[in-house]
C-alpha cells in the first residue's frame, strides 16, 4: 500500500473516531479536526457558519478568476448509529478486517472527505497545472436534510459550473435522480359518539382511506421516457387521526411522498392530488373540504448525453478502472436535485466500494481507494 493510501486511511480513522451523527453530536469537533489537518499541511480553509450554526468546511483553490469553478463535495455528518448492539464492534473505533475498514461514516462519506483533502493538498502545491478553480466542500448539515453547507457555499459561489459528490459505489456514475413532492392532506369529519343511534355523517378517517385507495391505484407507467426510464412513485408515509374508541374522528391527516420525473413533475403531481382530494370531498358531500399543504419539493434532474462534466468523468473513470463506466439515474433524490434548482450540473455518486450504507457495520473496501483517488485527482487536473 502506498504512502498516500496510508495517509488517507489514517485521516479517515481520525474522522470516524469523532462522532458526527446528524442531530445528535456537536459538529464543531469534527470541523475543527478537518481544519487542523488543513493547517498542518499549510492549506487555507475555513469553517462556514449559517448565523452561529457550523455547517461546513471549505477550501478554495483559486488559480485564475477567469477560470470556471468546480466543487468536490462530501458530507462530514453521518446517519445515527441506531442500536449499538447491532454492530459487531464500536462504530466510533475504526477497525480493519482484511480489506474492509469498519466504522460509522466510513462510506458515507468520510472516506471521500479524506481523499478530497489529500487531493487539495496535492494540487495546492501544483496549482499551475490546473485549468480551473476548485472548491473542496465538506458539509456537516447534510444528513439533517437541511443541506446548510451547500446552501451557504452557493451564496458566495453562484457561478460554480459543476459539482462532484463523493458518495460511495463505483459500478456506475450517478448522473440524475427522481425529484420529490411532500404533501400533507387533512380531511375533516363531524364528531359524534360512536354509540350514537344514527350513522356517522362524516368520518375523517374513512375519507382519508378513500383518498389512499384512489391515489395508490394510479397507473404511473405512462410517465417515463428513454432519457429518464424510472417511473414516478407515490408512498403514504404517515397517517394522523382519531382520538379514542368513543369518538368519531373529525380530522385525519395523510402524509404523502411523491417521487417526481420530468414527465410527472410538480404541477402534474400537484394537480393529480388535488383532483383526487376534490373527488373524495364530492363523494362524501363534505361539510368542510380537505386542506392540502405542500411541505417541500425538488425537481427531477438528469445530465444530458452531451454534458461536459459527465463525459469527462466517464472517460477518466473508465480509463482508471479498466472497464466502461456508464452512468445511471437513481431512484432516491440527492443533492443534485437541489443543485438543479440553481442550474448547476452534478455527478451525484462515484466512490469507493462499500457495504451497509446507513446500516450497522458500515464499511469500505480499502483496496478500492487508489483507483477512486486517482480518478478524482486526474479529473481535477483535467477540468477546464
């Protein structure tokens, strides 16, 4: 194993040993560890704050103000460990077993932070070889769903030409993802005693049930095309309603997650939900119509076949790995969907080989580090 690999693994071990679970741990400790590593290597960087909340670490390598800027991004915060009894060893004590290095955040995405940090170190000392400006952004507000680090970065880097996100996995390059629309639909009924001699006039849960029946019966296979082969998906994620055995429920809220595609985007999905809700209210001759609240939404996105960053990445990765590395669109949304709202292209997945993403015994194959590191290093030098 090369000295570079040894150094990458040692820094990864340091990062794993600092708990950075989203919503649980204070993120300043791990940010300070990254800042200390950059200071030790005489690289300029800074911790970013949203008001007083720490959200990311950023290193900019600016070689020419007229050059385009590209960002290499990875998250420092992690998913929670869950039940520690499901782990075979302490998730915050990195352990190597054969080629596998175990620990929370090993795959998602502290290995990418370590690799990108070493690339920043190498290129800081060889910046004359660069044909672009580079940013290295390590978000510690990613697993919260707030994406505070990227949002803060975009305030000062509005003209960034492309993002490369170091999520693990190297079978393919992730170049797109379905979007989402999250909604809450509240149906209303009329309260009365369940033992009343008269039938319930309006039961909010029955209305909600009728809505669920109709929306989950939709055939969405028509909303696909050759460029975006995934179909939309509708999932009922939560139902809130009712009081006790003696009261007919007068309110029931259904939480809906809708995965969007370019042929089934926000307006189409929103109209579909409204039409079904209206039909339910009409069916029950509702005394009070349902209320629809949109909680959040990101559009679907995918890189076109002529995308510069996609084709450059594919060429370099294929040469490095000695096989054709194709691209695909993934089912879940990702940071690329957020960046698409800013008209910034993004590669949203290429990294080391891994197992147990967001699960117990998360680990990476350390023998895959060299090829992934060299792919990103050669990419950084090639970008223009």
